[in-house]
C-alpha cells in the first residue's frame, strides 16, 4: 500500500507540474502518501514572499494549524500559508539544507531539536525584534527556536482493573501484585525512559542526566508484561482493547481515552514529563521574513487556546493558560496550567540536544535484550 501511495503521489506531481492540479491539493496528496516534497521534485522559487510552507506531523494537525493559526496569519499579513504534514524529521531538515533545496519555511519540532540543529548550522536565528521571547516560559526560547506549544507524558490507567485501588506514582508501574496487567511506554526514547527511571526510585528533581541502564533494568524487570507503543493511536488502542492496564502516554491521548470510556481510563499529572515543542526556521528557507512573522503571529494566546481545544496542545504563552482559570473543563487538560504544571517534571532539552541519539540507542538495545 505504501508503494502504491507513493506512486500515486508521483503521478499527482506530474499533474501538478502540468498545471492539472493546484498546489494545495498536491501538498495534501504528498502528506497523505508520506512523501517529502523534495522526493517529488516540488521545488520552490528562491523568493516566495507571498507564501510560507509550515511543516508539521500530519493528521488532524494539518487542518487545525491551517485554521487556528494560518487564517489569522494570512488576514494579518496577506501571506498565504500551506501546511505540509509530511513530518519534519531532523534528517529531512539536514538533507534540504545540505542540498540547498529548502522547501519549508517553518517546522514544528521539539525544543531540543532547535538547540541541536542550531548549533550545527542548520537553522536561521529567530529574530527577537519581531518575535517576543517574553511570551514563553523562561528557558523555552533560544537563538534558533522558540516554544510553540507544550505536551506531556502522563500516567494513564484503567480504573476498573484494580479492585478500587488507584495508582499514585510511576513506582506503581512495577507493582504487579497490587496493580495487575500489562504496562506500556513510548518505545522511541524521550518520555518512554523517564517513567521507568522514576519508577526505579530516581528522584524526579535529579532525573537528568538520565541513568538509562537503571531505567532499562526497571523495564526489563517486568518484561513479560511490557508492550511498547510507537504512535499515539497505538497507545490509545492498547487501552481500548484492554491489552494494558497502565502506562506512560501523551496527555492528549489520555484525555481522549477518558472521554471515550466515560472515565474508565484516568490519568495523573503527578511527575508527568512536561515537554516544549518549538518552531524552527531551516537555513536558507525561501521566505525567512514571512517565517519570522509566523512565529510572532502564533504567540497570540487566543490562537493557542484554540489549538488546545482542537488538538490538546498546551499554550506556549503562559497568558493563554492563565485565561483558563474560569474554565475548569479546559484548564484540567492543559499541561501548562499552573496547577498541572507544578506537579510535573520539565524535560531537559539541553541534555537531549546533545544526548538524544545515544540515549535512544541505549534504550532500544536494552529493551530488545530484555
């Protein structure tokens, strides 16, 4: 099926170049097929001042970004916005810059990617005469990136599975007698490792640098009861199918599970891992000025609240979270709302900007051996 979709995208690219298909339709097809625009030969003019292309991770986020952030931006600036959902992996950004064929103006990544890629010379600096560094939490901006929203890994559990008992911390992941059933955590590094480090007894205040062998040993100690997830949809389905009773998943999926199960699946903010996502501008982006203005425009707290409503992404601008004080139904879903934030452990983006690949390799090797 993947090969077929890619071939269909190649045919669509031919139609686009022949004028039989418009740009927006072409980008949607490329995103659905999971094909990068460069693969299809869809290069852009060196100066495309009337348009910016924002790369995100696809799915519902394509329409949410276009409507919540794109429409206001175009109204303010007259610049059209195309959301490319192909997924701005670090490797793709590097390849575009190295090949001098940059087709994205802004990308949606983690803050640690901004730190790492910035040091390596793959990003444009953020223009803080246009973008307001005071509209994010202290430390959530740097020379080459700035937080655009927050998300968390939280402890989710099936409240009907434990005879009225409910877990209170990550340590309960390892207590199969009191809380029977299989566990789950993220397979690919950050957010999957930390819960097992804390479950093993690491003080949350001293979580970094990570003791990966200790976290691996904790996961291996219940290896027969472990299932690792690789996508948000997969983590959600594991709970819906009853394959797991407890685990570390994104707060967005936890809230959907709670809603869809009528409260049977619950979650805790306690020692959740608080993570900042960030906007990046690849080096040599076709419309750098437009990209800087995009970063500034998306700092509007009302636009960020709309992202929370649509996707569960927590406002990067603390003013947005503060506006939710009289909305308990929405504030309880925001990882950055003060009552939720103070319970959590902020991820160390600086640490991951240097160590992500090493940590991931050690973790994958360890759980594979378990």
